[in-house]
C-alpha cells in the first residue's frame, strides 16, 4: 500500500479524483488573484486545518511562483490569533523545510 494519501485517493477513487483535479485546475486558471497570493492563502488554510503535508506542498508551490521565505512564514503565523499556537507550531516546520540554510528574505 502506498504511503502517500493522495496517491491512494487517485488509485481508489479515480472518477472523484478526476473531478477534484478539474476543480483545482479551474481555480488555478482564475486570474482574480496572482499565483503567489493564491499559494499564501492555501498555506494559511492548510495551517488552520492542521495539515502540515498541505502546508509543505503549498509552500513549495509558493516558492516556485516567487514567494519568499518571509511571506510563507507570514502566511502560517497570521493564523495565531484565529487558530491558536498549536496549528502554527505544527505547520511552521513544514512551511520552511525547503528553505533550511537559506537567507530568510
């Protein structure tokens, strides 16, 4: 069995996974927000949902579209007053994993 939950979802629920993929593509195609803002919002949402796997994924995507380390950290930490310290502490390591050893700016 795969250790990647999303791969399991794709394998076990291909029709639903395909529909989900189409929804994600439609949202990505919207030009209402720039790509960096979209990813920072996704990081904030994943933080509140206590999903460090999602935070890690969207932090990598954010970096890929030009977000800096400080912005990614900010997207996690902005939830402190809404979700509490626990989700922030759970998500912060995942958010900065790709930036270890790099300049924070």
